[in-house]
C-alpha cells in the first residue's frame, strides 16, 4: 500500500462519515453538504451533530444541519480555512451557534502512516502480538487509551510490551470502520520516555497494514506527548475536524 492509496482510503472514509464525496476534500474552495452519518461511518460518530468541519489541508468541507447552514457558510467564507479550526476565530462560530442551542464540542488532529518512514521500532522489552481473545482481563484504567470497554467488540488487535512477564505498555486498535483501524497506546508511568510507546505504535501499525487495513491515530493538538509519539512512530498529520453538538451534551461533558 502506497501513501496515495492510504490518503485515498482515508478521504473515502471521511466522505462516508460526512455525506460528501472524497473529491470534495481536494477542492480549493469550501464545500457545504447536508449533515448525515452514513451506514458505513466510523462507529464513534454519533448523532446529534450540528455541524462537522473537516480539512485535509486544501479547504473546508462542512457537513451541517440545514438550520445551521447560513451561520456555517458565512463562517467558512469569512476566515482562511485553517484559521477556522482555532481561536480566536472559532469563537465567532461558537457565539452564533449558542443562540441556536449548539456549541463547539470536539477538536482533533488525525494522523496517517508514511510508508516511507514507517517500520517497527526497537524496544528494550519483549513485544507480543495480541488478538481479541487476549484482551479479556485488560479492560482497566491504565489501558484506557489502548482499549475501549464500551466497544469491546471493536478491539481486534494489539501489541503488548512485557518486563519479565509484566505488561508495562499496550497499543490496541479499534476496527472503527471497514477499511481503517484506530490506534491507541498506554505505557505505565515508570516506563515512559524509553521509546516503548513508539515501538508499540509502529509495530501495531505495521501489523495493521499487513492485514490490508489503514492504521490511523488521533490526538488533541495540545497533547504534545501524543503528537511526538505519532511522528516518531512514522505517522504524519493528515486531516483535522471540529464538531459542534447540542449545548446540553457539551455542558454534561464538562460536569
């Protein structure tokens, strides 16, 4: 699989997620489509969504509910597309959405592997390939990024790092859609800053590609440790998203 294949698959999936076409992400002007989560969307996409803004670095594709269309259309034509995902500009959008009971909720950056850089990095500890049957006793807080207890059926593959038989780091992937598996990783605090996370992440990414799937990685912009791990592991920034949801849902998350 070449980098262009990986990007094509990612854009095709984003199109399924947001009711648009993959070609929309390559245009040099904003695109607005009606918000609708497709049957083959990533499993973590949940209604209700007031709007979702996506950029692969060329423009903004805005998937919006009809009642928010005018606000979002004005917003994405008012500012440079890359400024629409940051302060102070997104306050313009948030202030206007609040009048309709909506708020900006999620902001994230997504990474894809660069196959010219990706390879399994070395580790000072034993690495083991794990499958779904191995995860039964691992749904614990310390592995909360690698595995998701609420969606156990989607946790399909992992790599564990062991120190004399003790699990000290875990990367797991969730089969969030048919073509792409998302990687999450955890390392026990006393074993961090030794390259364990990058060894786990890179090894799992290689294993995912061997199975004909595209690995992807998500991080908040401010999570520098996670961003560094992605880059060290052979991933590069690919797209960004910003999602608005009903105000009560956002407020509940902040309790």
